């Protein structure tokens, strides 16, 4: 039986023992998870080592099998494979142990939840005695004050009436004081009883927890020890095999396996030359044709030049007259008829059989005669009219499909779009260099654009009506793209599932996209990357200001008995990729950070108190979060709660105190310090989760490029709806831009070949409720342009996209500031 240490050591003046013991129990659950993570990491290391050993064993079998040393590699191979098997067996045992630990973690969570319900009455008793103790202290101070006042009045000779009044006050204060003393006595008795039972319960839980953890560690150590024994046995076997492998045995094995024979060369005697036999060997011989299997005799010739044939037949690498006379007219030179077909010469089947290396079945399979027509067209002169340029489709075919969802239907729609754009171009007036409008009577069509400017097939999308107040351009200006509706968000349908999300990545080039469903990381520009807008205000620069700079937490003094002030900031970033005007292809990822801010004066309070009040809080609206990653060094969570929309957290106060002390040493003049407590990822619902919907259309001609960007403010994506500020749109345009006309006005950077729009704040109060278009016409000197990916940047103060919020739990702290904001991350659009 263990000494009841918890019962004897967790009382104290402020009665904080219950709080310390309860959180200590919750830390046991954290320890179990960390032990599971440790064993899992060890299993991963062992598995990696086993696979590396298996790979090494395979490499040993690929080493040179020549030489006397070759058989030794087999010994290495077998030994290494056995070592790999030992480590893989340890992996299997550790994985089984991890299952047991996880089962214990689940049981532990259920036990803690049950214990929390059982000790609820003790918590109530603790709160009662704390409140009664405070009231008792105040009543005592009031009683002492009134009594001293009465005694002072008596010494000073006050009137009887004043003495009577003071006496009444003393009597009343005495009664209140005595009542609280009695109440404290009853409350104390109940508290001691509840606390004693609970302290023993907490100790029993910890005792059981430690014993279970020791059993797990014992199983772990036994598994490792068994593996070490197996490794020692394998090593001993390897040593014995090497000792049994002698130099004599290796040499003998090589001699037996590679030996060339035991008979030595015999004597050779001189033999006279036989003249008659040597003369017969000098007679001319007839050359037999060589037949290639699977080919007909009339296809044996490869040459079509008469000079080559003549050279081959006359020389052929042999002495003159060695093969006898050769008939040039009947040689293997193909004959053609008046239509250019090769005429097959007549061949004697018996001769073919006699002259072939193969059986008669080889020739019998090719009884049918065939004609081959060979026509070589001369190269056309390079007069400028026959130059061929590879189209975009041909380039796509050569480098692979670069569209997100290639299909035959999509290609058909592209052709239709190109035809429509070509027809609309012939009907539109052209824009000349003078800036005026002239009617064009030419019927020549503009070449089809490289990529579709208006994706079709959006019949299921309900486009918003064209705003009546949108500025219209004069004829001949920016009219290269037909007016169509902006199909942004699809109509709301019950039980509609959001489109799949994929991670976004950084981009280096704007020429291509990944051919699969995920967004490539190598092709999209961002506003932050561009030198041209390097001086523009960015969200990251705004966020360098600590949370709560508008006001900051209240100053803290040691004499203050009020709750300690803290501030919180939620900062979120939305990453989005819009593909054409199809909402289902919109990829969205939203992440966020939660930061706590502490005043500098709170550090003295934490360091002067042996057990400062634990800072606990609830995170609300967590059902909208896909993943939560708390700061493991500072934050703990309660995984036993059943409410999916809230999650309880509390801070590791010793670790928090050490961190704040370190921050104070590094920056002693700061008035408050920020602490990153957790990160999270928000569940997204495709385009409906984006605060600013985008659709981009390109029309690329040989001399001009027309661009239109439609945008729409989406208040439903944020909580609460707020304006988007510092909106900027950056679009790269190649093809040698010589002139740009845009509505509204944009800035063109010649060095970067990019146009930049700076927009006013966008909100529901904006024109057309936050919907609009950006349009531009670019005149080119080296067209056509290639549609590129544009980047957008914006900022919001006062709202979040997740709607997540926090609420302090318990006394001791108060929330002085709750700051919320979000910004655009990699926010891109493509046609």
C-alpha cells in the first residue's frame, strides 16, 4: 500500500490542490499518447533499417561472381537477409504493442470522463470553501474595524448616542462574523471529506496509470531484447561460416567450377604439303544468297542509287573475279512499273528452298504477291508562304496534356469557341494606333485563339444579370470578348457535396499546369513574388504588428486582485485556384493561427506564485475545422469531451512561464508578448468558401490580346461579412505588348510585362453589391500571347472565414481584446 501522498500534500491556503490534481490526471492521458508516438517512431526506424538491409542483401547478389572471392558474397547475402528479417519481426511486435497502447488510451479517456463526473461535487465544495473563506475574511476585517472604532470613541469621550450607534454596528458585524465562522466550519467539514476522498481517488488513478505504463514499457523492452538475441545468433552464424570458408576451399571450388580440363597439349609432328588438294581449293565458287528470316527476296535490296549498286556488285570487299561474272541488268535492282510500284521478279521455288537456311514453310506463308508504292516529294522552297508553326495543340501533344480535365468533348468545345470568336472578330471594328474607331470592311477572320476564351457547357450554372450601371466602352475598344454572363457560384442545392480539395503549392512558371487533378507547384505567379509590386503593402507586413496593438492588454500590478487580462488574435489565410468559369474546378484551402498576448507585468505574478491559476479556454465552432494542431509544448486538450462544436484547452503554466520569461529577457522593454498556441485548417466548400469569386477570359490574336476578369464579392464566406481592402490584381501578358487600354485604369510594367489593377474596398455596399469586371486590350508586336495565371491580393480586418471563437473558462483571467482578420494567400485564376 502506497503512502497517501496526495491526501497529505494538496491542501494549502488557497485550496488549489484539487485543480492541480485534476490537470495532473489529464496529463496522464497525454503521456500515454506520447508513449504511443515514441513506439511508433521506433517501429518506423526499425522498418527503414530492415528495408535498407534487404536492399543491401540484394546488392550483394549483384556483385561480381567472378574470381575466387565470389562465393563469399553468398555468405554476406544470407546473413544480411536474416538481420533484415530480425528487425522486421521487431517492427511487427511493436505494431502489436501500439495497438495495445491505443486501446489503453481509449479506455483511459473513458475512465477520465467518468472520474470528471464523480468529482463534480468535490469541485463544488472547493468553490464553496473558497467563496466562504473570502467572505469570512471580509467579515473579520469589518468586525475588527467596527470594534476598534467603538473603542476609539470611548477614549475620546463621545456622546452616548454615538456610542450606541457604534455599538449597534459592532453587534451586527459580530453576528455576521460569527455566522461566517459557523458556515466556514460546516463548509470546511464537507470540503475536507470530499477532498480526502477525491485525493485518494486521484492517487489510485495515477498508481494504476503508472503500473500500466510500466507493463507497456516491459513489453517494449522484451521485444527489443529478443531482437538483440536473434541478431547475436545471426552474427555468430556469420562468424562460423567465415571461419569454415578457407582459402584452400575457395581455390578448390574455383578449380572445379571454372576448370578447362586436365589434359595437357600433346606433341605435333611435321606434315608435307599435298599439292593436289591445295589446287582444288583455289577454284571459283558460286555465292549463295543470304536470306533474312521473315523477309521476302524482293525486299532484300536497300539501295536506290545506281552508283551504290554498281560499287557494291563490282567490289563487294572481295578480290576481282572471286564470285565470277555478275550481270548488272539482272542484279538486285528493283524494277518499277508506270505507276511507280515495285515489280516482283520471278523466283524459282526450288531455288529458294535450296538457297534458304529455313524450311519450306517459311516461303509457303508468303504466296500472295504485294505491291509497294514509294513516292518521295521534293522539299518546297522556303519562300515565306510554306512556313509551318506548331500550334498550341501540337505543342500540348508533344509535351503532354496540360489541361486539368482533358476529354474529347472539351476539344470540340474549344473548336466551337474558337470559331465563334473568329466570327465575332470579323464583325467588330478594329482599334488603330491613333486611338480612334474605324470601320473594317475586311472579311478576313482572326486566327483562332490559342486557348478558349469562353468555356461553354455551364448550363447548370445560374449567372447573375449584367449590372446596368457597368461602364460601356465605345465601339472598337476592348470588344474582343463577347459579353456573356459570369457563371460564378452554382445554385444552392440541398445535400450537395463540396468538390474535392487539393493542396496548393508555389509556382515558378506561368506556361503550364499539372495534367492531373492536383494543382501544380511550378507555374503560377504571386503578387508577393513580383519585383514590380515589391513596395506594395502586403498582409504579412501588416501582421508583423502584435495582436492587440490598437489597445493592448491592460497593465498588471502585483497589488491588483482583479482577473489578469489577456488578448487573443485569429489570423486566417485563404488559398484558392479558379479554373475558367466552372465552379466545380475551384480548389480552396483555408488555414488559421490563434495567438495569445500577455502583458509584461503578468510574468512577475507567474514567477512569484508556486502554482498560478491554470489558463483554460473553450474553442467554439470547431465543427467547421478540418484539423487542429495545438502547440504541444504549451497547450493541452481534453479529448474525452463529446461536443463536436467545442473543444477544451488549458495551458502548461510552467512551460508558459518559462517561455514568457525568455521573451522578457530578449526584449525587456516590450509591454506585452505574443504566444502562438495553435494552428488549424478550415473545412472548405469549394467556391462558396471564397470571399472573392473570379473568372477570367482570354482572346489571343496575332496582333492583339483581349482580357476580361469578372469578380463577385461573396459575403457568405466570412463571419461576419466585412469589406475586402487593398485589393490588387496582377496579370502577366507576353507577346511584346506595345500599347494597353484598360477599364478601370491599370498600371503596365514594361520590364515585367505585367499589368496591375488597384481597386477600392469591395463589400456589399460597393457598386453592384461588389460585382464587376476588369477589361483590357493589349496591342502586340510578337503575338499571339499565351494565357497566363493571374494573382489576386486582398485583406480583411474584423472577420474570419471559419467563424471560430474562444471563451475563457474559470476565474483568474479576463479577455481584454479579441482580434480577427484574414488575408489572401495564393489566390489565383486561370482560363
